[in-house]
């Protein structure tokens, strides 16, 4: 947040995606904690371990220190910190934090529990966080319209075509725009109904959000396999998917 509130210096990676000092600093802090656990780490800002080694990992962390760097640079508040624990290719625990609003989302798939908490401060004690939380519940009620989540920075023709197909089926469709992994959170807390993602994402963009959604019974389904997205793959690029 110190970097967010000052002049932001931006570098660009080989794939033309932006990188700031906040990405690097957040990565260093998160790694300093997760390295003390027994599980290895896949992070967007770490040098990736070769798959010949990774494929032996039964359990690992998947981290995006700043998801939505474009939103961070625009200072629209819609960036997050994503941390997920993955077992046998499936996310079992997900944490998404929204620094600007101090909002924390947590999903525990095995316990089928997910909650949201607005923190008093960034360094609020863990024990205090759990004293009072708001359970997440996806929307089950009949609605007069379908709320489709669209990316703030990556809306493309395929997504627009998908929306037109929904409208052609006599649906009243509303587009809800959000940046970063907040799109998963909208679905998990019942503020939207469908998130079609027909553009590139990496595993660290989706693992925490998938865990939070799965914990409340929302599925994140690959368009390639018609099954849930898998993690710690040889290629860390995700296929297109739909969250609903």
C-alpha cells in the first residue's frame, strides 16, 4: 500500500505484462512465511521449478503476490493477493485479500466453509480475524436476470459472443465488471451468477478463487475437459473456463 500510495514505477516482463516493486516486495514477504512450511511454492514472481521435479509434489502452495497489476497501476482498488494450497492438483484452501478495502476471503474446500472479513488493519492478529466472520453463500434464488462477470481489463469478442448467446435464449443479462480474482469472490458471495473466462490465465490467477468457490459449491469448469481446472500442470497456463 505504501507503493500504491506513491509514484508507481512499472517494468515489463517478456510477455509484456507489467511488474511493480509491490509485486516483488509482496512476493518476498509471502515466501518468507511459506518457506517455513513443509510444502514447496509456485509463485508468479519465483523462478519456476522444472516439471520433472514439480510432478513429484503431492501438495504445494500457488501464489500470486499481486493479482491485477494493471488495476494496481490504474489505482482502481481492484487488485488482490492470492494464496492457495493445492493437493493432488486440486485447490483445498484459498485466501484472497483486497488491500485497498482490507477485505479477506477464505475458502476451505474440505470443510465446505468460506467466509469474508473486513479487517480493522492490515496486521490484525489471526486469532482476532476468526472471532466474527461473514459466511459466504452463493445465490440460489430465482432471478429475473443473469449477472455475468466480465474482466475489467480483458473483455474480448469470445466473451461478448457468449453473452449474446445467453441473451438469444431470452435471458435478461447484466454485465458486472471486476478486475483480478475479485470475479471469483463475486460468484462465491452470490453477487453474480456466471464468470466465463475465454482469455489466458495462469494457475496463480485462479487457484485461490477456485478454492473459495468450491467451498460454497460453485464449480470452475475447463472448456477443454468439461472437468474442474487442475493445478501444478506441466504447462501452468489454464484452459478457458466457466465459473458457475
